[in-house]
C-alpha cells in the first residue's frame, strides 16, 4: 500500500543490514503533537543505502522523511497508527530495493488540557557544542525537590549528577564521511519523595571527511532583513561549488524551534523553498529564502534551514543556516535547547 502511494515498485533484497529496534521519546503521544522516533541498525552497512521513514495518511497517500530519526506529527484523531522505517537503495526508475525495514505502532490519545507535552514535569534538552559533543539539560517543572539525575548516553556510558546539566562526547571513529548515527539518551530524575521521572531524547553525530579533503561547498548567507508591510523576512543565500564537483540538491528541511525547546519540521523540494536567481555551475547558485510572518508567530524562537543534496559519488552533502531568530522577551531565557546542528 505504501509503495503504491509513493508511486514506487518495491523489490525485496537480501542484506546483512538489520533494524534492531525503534526507540520512542515517549510511550504515547497526544493527538496533534509530535513524537520523536529513532532507528537502531545492526549488521554490515550497505554502500549507498538510504534510510527513510514512511507512513500512510488520509486519502490513500503516504508521507516520507529521510534519515535515522523522525519527529512524527500525530493525527488529530486518537487511535493506533503505524510508522515504517526502511533501509533502501535506488534501482533506477520507480524501482526501490528494500534492504531492511521495521514497523512501530504509535498510540495517539485525545488529551485533556494539561496533559500535553508542554505540561510534562520532565523533558530532556539537547544542544550540540561541537563535533560529537553535546550538552544535555534536565528541564524539570515539578514541585518536588530533585535529589540526583541519572544519565544513559546510549553509547554504553552513563553518569549520575546532582546538577541538571551535563556534557558528553561521542566517539566518531569508524564513521564514514557524512554517515549519520543516532544515540538514544535516557534521563532519570530522582526525587526527594515519590518515584523517579524519566525522559528520552536523541543525539545525532555525523562522520566528517579527512582534514585534507576540501569542503564540498562554500556557503555565504546574509543576515535576514524584513520584507515590506510586515510580510516576513528574507535571507540571501550563495553556494559556491568547487571545480570538478557535481552537486545535486534534493530538499530543504525547515525546523521551527519554540521557546520551550519543542521543534516542528517541514520538508519541501529545494527549488520550491529556495528562489534561485543565478546558477553558478557545478550545483552552486545565488538566491534567497523567505520566512513568512505566519511561520514566525511569537512562540517561535528561531528557524533553521537544512539543505540536503549529493555529490557526484552519491555522498550526502548538507549545509545549514538560520533565516530567522527572535530576541528573548523580558523574563524568558534565550538559552532554550536547540536541535543539534547537522552542518
């Protein structure tokens, strides 16, 4: 059914890749809110394989999102829904080879006021500080005193602290250039009275090319400026591709970050999201992106754009920038956790 909705011809292929499991950042989700999903892979990686999520939508269609993690937006109606994670390879034309896949069933509940994600007593904030290094923060809004915080970083290491913040670095050895690996981070807040509280989040690390390899692109972005009559904001974007390269751009992922750390994601074809004014050769271009006033209501702190493409060898290339950021209003910290940069 999903293959027909995506206009694909499915071909099952033998492979040593295994989807060992799918982690969820909460056991259930309120209707209309988001749930984080992250796939754990085993076996021997297949060169050129693509990781993606697909799920059915109303009207017989399907949605698709690339990568090992997904912020899945629950439907407005309560019920049980399935989301499928796949490792695929392109066989040409409409034929897609499926190397491994796994379904996860998600419970969606119709929540009353005060039962949504924003009302949870404990959440886990994630900020990337450097290559492979992350800062984690326990966002606790309960009334009981916290005694300790137990951290499981998802790579076989753990720590216990009395402070709600901790930093951790993940090993990058063995990662292929641009290979993405997801780690499931689990936090347990131990209280002075009553049982512990738990929260889950995901940290993404990306393999980097050797230091003697030139960067795949040179990105230059101007600071955003207001459009007339309060229509929104515009940022100039210039991408220079080095000689001898052949970049092909695929999609732009826009992440809207709320003040409380929640994030919404929208994915569009790159040439629909970026207004190209001049092609500069080898996949380089000069153009601009806009943020409409409706995309940046007062509860939005920052918007991040991620442009995805591939080089001539089929390796993924990602560049990112921020086309909008709002100063913190009085009484509100501007240090709310942000999604880890994927640049």
